[in-house]
C-alpha cells in the first residue's frame, strides 16, 4: 500500500524530468542585464519574504514531518516547469512558473523559499537567469506571482468556487502576474524613447503575452492534474487543501 501511495507521484516526477530540456535560456532576467543598484534594490525587496518563508517552513515541518514530501514535490514541480524552454513567436523563449501548486498547498510565503532555490540552481547549472539578478527574478516569480495567485484562490474558495477551478485560476494568474512584474522591472530600467516607462512596460508585457497566455492555460491544467494525483495518494489533513478537495 505504501508503494502504491507514492508510486503515481514518482511517475509524474519522472515524466516531468523526461520533458525537461538539457539547456534553458528562458525569460528570467539574465546575468548583468540590470544595473547593480537595481539588483541591490530587488534583493532588499525580496529578502523579507524569503526570511519569513524559512520560518514558516521550519514550523510546518516541525509540526508534521510528512510535509517534507509535499514540499520537495512542490519544489521539483517549480524547478522543472520553470526550466522548460518553449519557443516564442517573438523569436525568444518563454516558460511556465510552476508556483501555483505549492502556493495553494502551503501558501505564498513558502514559495518565496522554494522558488528562490529553484532559480538559484537554474542560474548555476543551466545559465538560466543570474546571481546578480536573482533578487529581481525571485521577487517576480517567487513573491508577486504566488501572492497574487493565492489571493485570488482564497477569494474564489470563499465565494463557493470549486477547488479545481480555483486552483486552475491560481496557477494561471500567478504565471501572468510573474511576467507583468518582470515587464515592470525591465520597463523601469529601459524606458521607451517615446512612451517612457509606461510605454516600455506595455511593450514588454505585450511581447510576453503572445506566448504566455497559452502557456499559463496549460500550466493551470497541469497543476490541477498534479493536485488530483496528490489528493488521491496522500493523507488529507483536517482543514488543509487536500482535505478540502475531498469534501
């Protein structure tokens, strides 16, 4: 029974690993692309969320050691999805973020840690993003995206929307919010000659949306599939999302 319990989770992880490309140069802000002052600014903005997330993870794992399994799976889900290299019609590449699942399971502060760890390893191992720009990338993908997704998820659940639709919307909007924040980060540093900062943000977001909308939809669907797989094979804790989804 115990093998069957985690067998499907291992199968899903294996499928995602199989799909992961050998190299990824997606839309994390690359090393050296932001001025040093802005790199420090985004590190300062991101740091409090990371520290609070560490405290919450420590508390969660102390209360229930089995949370480590779901935390590890949520981290792997983020790492693999956000490392995917998907061609864009603009001639660049784009990628999902993978933060919706862990956000709904544990809350956005935990993803501030898991997402940052994933971004760090991608920068070191895949040349995907950078160390100086880690604060900026983490603020957009591991802070803004999860907090937006979680806020929408909570509102939808409190108004009686099903777990499936709420979870899909959480992942979908967390993805788009990440790219909106990235557009803002780039637009501030590289204003448009005619439209200024607002014009640059609109142009960056317009480019991202061409491929990010279908990617966000696919990510939402995959997040629901992953959640259903976990819910069917993992013990539900009273009051938690897994228990809620089985009502």
